[in-house]
């Protein structure tokens, strides 16, 4: 992953990284250990074949005993069948539990992602998260199923094989062991270099996934502006980089394969020459030489596969690091009563009802977590009181901090300083589940999910009944859903793109009001509606707003008229609060914003013109 996306991690060896998988492996450890033991037994059975051949050559073959030859052949056949059955049984033992391990890790990752702060999702590309939940976890399942077991199996087989070789003839055994030291050194160097290139490749897969996802979700923009060639070029460039990295991996694998194959082959050739000379001199029986060479050949695959297994282990260690990079990010802090340490009680501070009831911002300042320490805050010393049952419109120029302020109420972000209270309770001390039952939100950019209309709306209140659902749809003037092919059970498709912008916005508004929340935060929820539909929605929404305390971001006079009072925010500060008429008379900036004057026209350039234009618009 590019450094700008990377989460800081401590340097650790591959073994230490892979050991972090133990909590997931522990529940199935019995099956895995049993499978590993069976694989070791099956592999070691292969070393019995040379001993049977030695007995056959030095016995029945030398004595010209056909019965003995057939007996030896039958024994070899039985050994082969037993070995095959054991390997098949090992495969059966690990298949189901390892699929469960992968599923558990994926479920934990998804659960964790839902609990991470919004700031985390602002920084991380979705493709990087998708690649961790798919490609990386698939690599880990494959590692647990094959390389992990066979690193143990092959190591045990090699050690047992060399013991047998030394017992048969120590001089030839030492010849075959000569490549061990250079192979260990080479594999150590390979492990260090391959881990770096494996990490680069997996990060580039995440970047490529991001481009593909953005290309699919933004297909309308790409087609609308004819940008398919530039998008294709960006994709080709990332694909080229990934191809170059993968070719680098292939070259490294080819190098280690060449070394781990050439050195043992040279040792076997030298042992064959020396063994033949000893047989010719009478110092070694033909059966012993056959058994020795058969054992050496049986050890070829365990030795040669070590490079491949080490490569997969490095990729798996990298996948583990990438997985825990996300899992190590702290979840949203929730110092509510449910999170209090044992024996300690958190007391919710509450101001007198007459003074603190409703929604209150007290000296609230906010700076994004990744902002420079010396940068000015997005919001500075916000003091605002929305009385119980009151609707407050929040008006300001683009970039003034309106949306950021509304995001602080449901704690999508936490305040940098100051506090926000709901009916006198500091929201920092209210457990998030309860807070989000009290506060309902609707954003300017509505997000719908690949689910039915009813499921999307009921995300605002899972326990709402049919009557509440119908009422919410009526408030949002979303009666069009009843004319869809399957009515409320109609699937709206990914991102709700099968619906128009106005239809999506109305469903998002219905989702916000379905649970009759005590506090309602609406971020310009009517911006995509036509004038006639907007008027109908506003008429119905007035009835809802009478029973709740609401903060509504507004850009148009018609939306402002829903509010009892208006707060003007400018450059992160509340500069004026009053009724619509009061601000029209007292604030040139407010009158200018409401007048819809040209962007290049400064507030107050035409005194009184802004207020007069707004009055005419409202009438």
C-alpha cells in the first residue's frame, strides 16, 4: 500500500507475525495437530520404500527368488495405498475448520470496520480494505492448509532421511549434507528480500481494487464526461506496476528454485559416483546403494519445495500484517456507563432541565485528527442552544463548517474541545448505541444499500411497525415506492442507483423520521427535490418537527422557513442567531446568502437588495 495509506506497524519477523493467528487457530488446534501428525507419518512412510528396495535387491533379487520379489512388490503397493489414504484423511481433517477460521477472521474484520471512527474510513481507500478481507484472508487459509503443515512435514522428513542416509553409509551421507549450509544462507537472504516485494505486490493489488471499484461505482460520471480512456490509462498504469512487481517475485522464485534444485542434484550426482566406485570395490552392497539413492531421491521434493513454501509463508506473513494493521486500529472510544471499569461508576453530568434541555453546543471546537497541529480549527468556540421542540436552521457559505457541525451530534466525529449536551447529558458520556437511538440523521448525499425499500427505511428504527413505515414514507412523499414492481420489497440495487437522486433523498428522509427520534439532524435533505415535491415534503415535515428537537442545514429560503430560528455560521463560528426576519434585517451576509446572488457578488454590495429579494422569494 502506498505510504499515504499505510498504518504504522512495528517491525516484526515473519514468525512473530504469523503467531498472531493463534487466537483464531486455537479452537481448531486439535484437528490441525492431528492432520500435521498424520502428514508426518505419511511422509515418513515414503522413506520406508528405499529400505524395502534394499531388502529386495540384496535378498530375493540376488537369490533369484520370484516369490520374495512379489512379496516385496505387494508390500510397496500397500505402503503406497496407506500413504495416499493418510494424505487424503489429512486433507479432510483441515478443510472444514480452516474454512471456519477464514470466515471468523472475515467476520471480525467486518465487525471491526463498522466500529472504527469515520476519520479512519476517510483516510483508507475501500479497495485496500476489500483486498484485506478477500485476497489476504484467502492466502492465510491456504497457508494454514498447506505451507504451515508441510514446513513441519518436510523438515521432519529431511531430518529423518538424513539419519537413514548416515546409518546406511556415513561418507555418502556427508556428501549429500554438504549443500545444507549454503542453502540455509541463501534461504535466509531470500526470505528478507521476498518479504519486501510480497508486501509491495499485495498493496498494489489493493490499489488496483480501489480503481476497479471506483470505476464501477462512478461509471455514470466516466461515461458522462467521456473519461473512459483516462480511467483505462490509470488502470493500465497500476496493472503495469503490479505486473512488474509480480515478475520481480517470479525472478526471485526462479532463482531460489534453481539453487535448491542444482545444489542437491550435484550432491546426488557426486554420491552416485562415489557409491558406484564403492560397489565396484566391494565396500558397498548394490542394495545399499539402491536404497541410498532412492532415499536421496525421496528427499528431493521436500528439499526443493522449501523455496516455494518459504515464499508462501512470506506472503502469508505479509497478509497477516496487513490484516492486523486494520484490526489494531482502536475502535471508537465509548466512555459511557457500559464501558466503565469494574468497580467504577461513571456519573452522567446533567445540568438543570430549564437551562440545559434540548440540544446545546458549549464552547465546541473541532479539528480533524490528521490535520496539522498549527492549522486553524474547522469549528471554533461554537455556542448554540436549540430549545426542546425547536427547529434551528443552520445557514452558511460553502466550507463554513455546517456539515462538520451536524456530524458532531451523533458522534461521527468527536469534539476537540468543549461539549455537546442532549437534555443536559454530555454526549461523550452517552453510550453510542443509546445516542444513536436518540439522534437520527439524514445527509445531503443519501446512501442506500443493496436491499429492499423497506429494509433501507427501517435501518432508522428496526423495531418500527408497518404503520410507522407507512407514515415515514408519507412524510417524505415517497409514495412512489408502492408503484415499484414489488412495492416495499423491491430491491433498490447497489447505492440505490436504480432510483433518481430525489427518490433516494426521500427514502433517506423517511429513514430519518421513521423512529420518531427525540433529536433530528438534517443536512440539506431536500436539495434534490423539485419545487412541487419540496413543498409537499415541507408541509408534512412540519408536523414531524413539532414533536422533535431539530437542527437543519439549509441553503434555500423555503427550507429555512421550516425553522423557528436560524443560526448563521461563518468560517467555523456562529456569528448570528435569530429568526429569519431578524437576520434578514440585521445580517448582510445572511441576506446575501438567502438572496441567491452571484458567487462573485460580495455581501452588502447592493444594500437592501438581498433582503428584498428573499422577501419576494418567500412570498
